[in-house]
C-alpha cells in the first residue's frame, strides 16, 4: 500500500490539534487530536511512499514506533485515505493510461470524496468502463445526457430514437448543428463517441452469460422528446418484466423533470405514478388520453438551459446509481419550473394496483408499519450519512446487491436473482 491522504479534501486546522478535511457539510470531517509532528507527517502521505519507507521517515522525525501504522489505520477508518497502488487489476490498467486518467481526474476526485476504502475511487472509475447503459430518446435532453455518461467514463452508451435531427434538437454537448438532417440515433451515437475519454474496452456480446435480458443494460434512461411522455410516462413493460433499473428525465412545457429512478419491484414506477394520480384526480386518465391522442408538436418544449440542466442532473443521478449508490430520485421525481427554478422532489409511492409489484401487500404493510418512505429516507441519508461506514453504500459495481428490502420481497414479486442479472 502507498497511502495517500485524499487530495480532494482541502485541509485546514481548526485549532492547534484538530484538522478539518474538506470544506462542505456533505463530506467534511474533523480529525483530532493530531499533534504537530503528526500534522507535518501527513504531508508525507502523498502516495509516493510505501509503508516501510514511511516508518523509516517517522523514526527520523522521532515519532514513536507503531505511530505510522496507527495513523494510517485511523485515517483509513475515517475514509480519508487512498491507496496510490490500490483498486485491483482494472484500476491498475487505468493507471497505465494517463491520457485517459487525466480526462477523468475530476470524476476520480469526486469518487474519492464519496467512497470509503483506500483504492475505491479508482476501482469505481474503472468499473464504469465495463458498464452498458441505454438512453431512449435523443432530443436535447437525451443526446446530451448520453454524451455526459460517455464523457464520465461509462464504457458503452447505446442511444435509441427514430427520425432525423431537426434544428431544434441541437444542443451544446449533444447533437451538433452540422448533424441536422442526419439520422437522429446515428448522430447521437457519434456525439457519444466524441465525448468518450478514450476507446471503450472490448464489448461483451449481449447474449453472453451474465449479461442478463434486454441486452444486459445496467440502467436504461428514458428521455422522451415528446412532452406528454415526460409528464405522463407509460409503464415500460419490458423494463419492469426484465427487472431493469430505469431513470426518467425530460422537459414538459417549462418544467424540468428528473426521476423517478425505478428499481423494479422495489420503488415506485411510471405505473405507480399513474395510479396515484388517478386516486387523487379521477379525471387524470381522461386528460392523459386527450394529450396522447393530440397531434404531436413539431418542436417539443425544452428551453436550452433547462434541458441541459435536466440532462446534467439526470446524468449525475444515473452515475450515482451506476457507482452503487441510491440517489434521491429513487422513488421520487425532482422537478423545477421556470422561472423560479426551485428544485423539489415529489415522492412516487409504490402503488398496490400497479403490476410492477413494488406496492404489493408486503411492501405496503412495511410502509404502514412506520418505515420511512424511500424519498425521505434517501434525503435524510444525503444529509446525515457522510461517514465512511455508511451502510447504504454498496461496495463495488460488481458486488452490487439488492437492498435488504428487495431481498425480502424478491421471492414474492419476481424470480430471485433477476436483479443481479442487470447490475
Ligand atoms: Zn409500479
């Protein structure tokens, strides 16, 4: 191990023997007591030295025996330590591609702030290279979102849509002006390739073992160009049936929408949303039928700044999920309307009448028994849990597992193991 105090944390002394790592409430923590000699020793933990050399340096500085190991252990426990050589074989392969790694430095820095174990950040970044994500819809939001995922290191981003690029599809970072008139899906795939920090690793055939159904996508993002489909999404039966996690993003009129992230059988889906709206407003289905049968608009809405904001936020939620976390869009729709742009989440509860199974009897009882609903739970976690021992964090992409709740319900709602097939 070559210990390195995570450089992404800015350091400051709160008093003579307390160090604060990081600036923001979301991730900052304090370490104390730290004596002055140990404080200067921290500078040596920069990833260039292994433990034997560090112990020798400590002796030279008259620090007691065992001090280095205790310090390293303490920093590691606090989630403040990275390992300049850790992360496993895929991370090692990435280290040998400095061109690629330089492009992804900010991603690596962000991951180092949100992952606990030494070597985790690079392990997660390397794991992104093996992931497959599909984006359905290549308008302003979808094409940009797909490019963002590709630029953030996701190995394969497949884009699906029909028709040709229209002038109003053009968006910085997404479909370029010179693609107007080209096939929309092909133009979006070109944008994805252009955004990629390097050539992706060789692609696994979709039918290979372990790749799961539906092409084995870790996540499908639904970013429809049609504003009715954004506001009143239809139940994506293929994704529910195959247990594929999926995320919604889009702009309807002057409102940007991110979410819900649907973990089939666990969190509320498009069908649940529809049922809940119908419960609240009996005329909802009548309105939806009229909107859906209306003539499609030539240019859908999607103010440029709002569309890019939605694409960016949705990509961040997608990446959080792909990195093994549960972002706050699981079971919630984040919405912001022009011109105030106040982002707020509306919960999407599992509904007992929905065929997705998330609202099946067991789950409803659990909610009724006073368990906190998913969006609130996620929001609370975001606020409180920043310590490395965060139990909600799953270890690596490869080991991503359903939450305890999914495991409990898996037998009742869908064949066990279907989840694993898709992550
Ligand atoms: Zn549902």
